[in-house]
C-alpha cells in the first residue's frame, strides 16, 4: 500500500466561473432586446435565447458581451459602449424573475448598503469567486477594488450606476485604476 504523502497530485486549477442564464437573459433578452442579426451572432458563440442553458462558461459571456458591444454600440468608444452595456444589464436583470426579487429592496436600503452588498450581487451573477474590497471615502463615497479579469471596469461601473439610481441617487462611478488582476472604482453619490 502506497503512502498518500508520496503520491504526486496534479496542481489544482481554479474552476472558471459560470454565468447563470438569468444574467444572459438580463442583458441579451431584456436589456438589449436583440435583433435577429445579434441573436444569430450570439447563437454562434454559444447562447441561444430561445433555448437557454442553466449557466454558461465565462468565456461564452465575454465573447457575447464583446459581440453586443460591436453590434449595438460600434460607433462609441470602448469605455462608453461597455458602460452602456453594464447599465443595460442592470436594467434588464431587474426585469427577470430573480432580478425583481433582488431590486425591490434597493430603494429602502439606500446607496451605502447597495455598495456594501456588491459582493452578494456579483455572486448572484455567477461571480462568488470575487473578493471585493470596500473602503469608505467619507459618508457618500466608496472605493471598490474588484479582482475581475473577465469584465471591463466600465461594464461594472455602468451596472453599479444603474443599481444606485434605483436607490434614488445620482451616482458618479469612475474607473480609478486598472490593475493587473482587476480594477478599482470610486463610487460617489
């Protein structure tokens, strides 16, 4: 019998995130209401809105978001296009079954708690792997470091802006720094 301490174990590879179909529905069905050309392009990348899977690999998500960026907002800069797509995600997700349950509390809890719940919201959107760091910058601002290499910072900024608007504030979310393993946002309201 071999000792388990002598066995060679392959290194553990972190599992790639999987994005729930409700997130795809939020952006690509309810947020963008895709035309037939965009629908065909999304199908070619692995997302068929007429026959959704339970969840999708993050790589499918990234390809579909990039296609939507090019097809829906090709005339805009990357920063502007991805910020709009982030806003569309939040607006569309709020119209999904899961989203309606989630956003009902936002006006009652206020902007500070919305920002504090960001890790929970990201987990619902298939990203429980993200260890978000929050730092208070006064009463009406937070610095947020998000170790996300799969989404553009402007995309998350736009999504957060739209969520905070549901808390009845006018947020300003700026990309403060791009890091090797993610980015840092400054959120003010």
